[in-house]
C-alpha cells in the first residue's frame, strides 16, 4: 500500500503532499522535513530506496493486534529529476522497482500533459498534478500505470491547464522544462 506521495524542489519546499494514511498534522510536518533531509543528503550514486525514518514508523504502529504487520509503512522510494524530488512512502508489500516505475509514469504523464513540464507548472496548476495522481492511486492502492490511460483520464476530466500564449520556451521563467533539464534522458 502507498502511504504517501511527496514532491519537493531542491530547496525542500513541498510541491505536493498526499497522505493516504491518517497522521496528525504535526507528525506530517516533521515527517516532510525529515524525509527531505534524508533524501537530499544522499549522493547521486546511492540507490533510490531508504528505510522509513523512525518518526513515521513509530507513529503508524497500531494498537490493534489483528492488524497485519505488512501494513506498516516501512520504505521510502524516490527519484530526483532536475529540480524536483518525487518520493513514495509505502509498506513492505509494494515492490520498490514497481514504485520507481510508478514515479516514472507520473513524471512522464505530467510531461505529456504540460508539453515539457517544469516546477512552475506544478505550482500554478496543482489541480492537474492531483488529477494525475488520482488517476494512478486511489486510497493508497495503485490502480493504473499505463501512461496513455493516465493522460487520457486526466484530459477527459478537463483538468489540463494551458500556459499563456506569450509564455514560451527559453524565456528564463520556463527554462526548467523536464526535457531541457534532462529529466527524461535515460
């Protein structure tokens, strides 16, 4: 199960925080800060998987003895694309490689919907960001990872924002495009 999806910029400013499990707001805020610090301090050559920080692991344990141990959040999976960190917090039942694929489809969907997505697209068009996530994950369960189906689902909702006509490539403001920054280069 997916417990949370987080997107940060390189300065640690959250661009998306979506929690699928119940946490106090104060715990969420501390977790957001702790997760970013852990991920941002890792060298680029490190793997994209981390054990969950003790903050969330201790706050998510249930007092109900009938709850399976597998439902406890335990893994942080992330990818760093140019100016953004995409982070998924999940249980041990989720495949880390599948989560990397989920992040890749998420980023590619945003890129297709915005025609070269950048951080400012996410800031000013958060409805589209949430719509893409909603097409892929419902209640912490991954329901769709097909790029074309995700893009078509968001388009059919009418949630795709258009940039103003006078905003173009290379105007300084929009120079953080995914393709320009090498986000989708393999």
